[in-house]
C-alpha cells in the first residue's frame, strides 16, 4: 500500500482513488487512508483503552504468575485484578 501511495503522490495530477483501487485490486478505504497519511490498524493508537502501558504490564505479569503456579485463571480474577490496579 505504501508503494502504491508513493506512486500516486508522485503524479503531477490528483489521481482518482476509486479508479486506482479498482485497477490495482485493493480496498478503496485502505488506499484513501494511506493516501491521506493516516495509519492503518496496526499503527493507529488504540482507542477505548482503560489501562495505561505500565498497568497493562502489571496485569500481564500477575496473570503469568497465576498461570505458572498452575492455578486456573477465571474471567472474574482478571476483572478483579484490573480493577485493583486501577484503584
């Protein structure tokens, strides 16, 4: 996608992205976002995230510890641990 956008931005005119997407066999929405300079799903900032990176790491370490000792992890335990970290 990045290579296609470089080619399109190098043109002396504004390309028709719908036509280009059809000709190149790619998704118009993805091509438009890349042409506009927006990130893709892998590079965009995650939305709706409650825990920051340090808190998320603490939760992962806790769950790894529980898993290592062989104790079954239940969804209630994850929720309680996350709420404790947030508090």
